[in-house]
């Protein structure tokens, strides 16, 4: 089962157990109790409860708005009770006298709000963070085990098994524990309470540059609670050259310059292009410009420097 399926299954179970907690959610940054109460009332009478939370300090409240004159208005104030709430505004028509009750907040939802507040402060209020993580000394499944067989960005692009391993790694708090340890704890706790996290309706996104043993790198985007995805076009070798990615049209056009002293980078690039089915001509000198052109007859041809 993938992560999205697990989230859906957990959320479904949560809905069955606590239907009255289903709610519309709003953030009220820096708000006190009176302001949070006022924001909830702006939603008007509804069949849904309303979550209002303050990311600056993690305070969270759940409210129920209803029309006091409606005969079917629910009187139970406990959010954990699964009594159906009717749409009392519609039932009462224009003569609604809005009533607002504050409901109890489940402990796990309160804990997630506190963790989200930590993330809010650590990301400057954006819920986004960009980091660089070196994975040079990490083993992956064969053949990438041991110091002589470390993978590179070239391998990530050409080996789908390795790509899956790295994206799976990037979907866990482990990948950024050393780069942003202040977020590792909150992230682990949030992932253990995914249904509550979903109710807060706030994305947390980490943009992670992964640096391989040879200095080549890729960038992935990791949304908390979802599988990480590769950022297209972000792969670069150790010299900073962008690495072409497989495309069905087999068109790879460009000039790649390798300065003296970067013969190993040039060799890795040549082997990678060959793995894409590109024809390489010339003998090469270990430095200079590799020029790749495309035409409908010959496809892509890369000419090595003389």
C-alpha cells in the first residue's frame, strides 16, 4: 500500500470514529481566544464544525455554529460524539439567530497543532524549507554497496530501482535529521497522526538537494505525508553541468564543457549518454567541449573534443 492509500485508509477510519470533528479549517495567525471565536462565527451556521488554529503558538479551537431557533439543532457539545448535525441555517431560513459553541479538541489534534507551530517558526512562517543533504557515505541496494560503488546523479537518472530507493528515503524524516534536526521530531510525530495533520489543511514542503559522493546532485520535493518526487531537470554532475534525461524523442542537444582535471566527470557523462542510446564519435582528450546535435536522419550525435 502506498503512502496516499495509507493516508486515505487512516482518514476513513478517523471519520468513522469521530464524524463530528469533520470541519472547515482556518488559520488565525497571532490571534487570541476572542479573535479565534470571531473568525469561527464568520463561517455562519453549518453542518460542519470549524477548526481555527494559530500557527504562531499552536493554539487550536473547534467551534460549532448553528441557528438557535432551529428545532433540530444539536445540543451535544462534545466533539467526540458522532451525532449527526443538520444544516440548521437552511432549516431556519432567514430568521437564524447564530449560536456558537466551543467543542473539546482531541488530544492528538492539539499535539499536531503544537508540532506544526514548531515547523511554522523553523520555516519563517512559510511551512517550506530548502536544505542540502550529503548522501555520499550511504549504501543502497546492490550494486551500490561499499566505497567503490557509490551511486551518482547519473545512476539516479538511469537506474529506476535506485531512483525508487532514494525517493523512498527522501519521504522519511531520516533524510533531513542532520540538516534540520529541529524539524525531525515534529515531523515524526505528525506522520504518526496523519488524520489530524490532514484536518489542519496545511502543506509542509521540503525541497532537498541530495549530493552524491562525486559531487553530482539532484533535487527532490518532499511533502510531509506524501512520497517525494524528483524535480525534473535538476540533476547536475560535479562540474554543475545539467544532465540530460531520457525522452522518447531521443533529442539531446547542447554543449558540455569539461575543464582540465575533470576527465572522470567527462567519462561518466559519456557513459551516461551511451546508456541513453546516443551515438558518440571521436576519441576525446579528457577535457574540452562535447557537442551534441540532433537531426531527423541521424538522431542525436555527440562529438568528443579532439
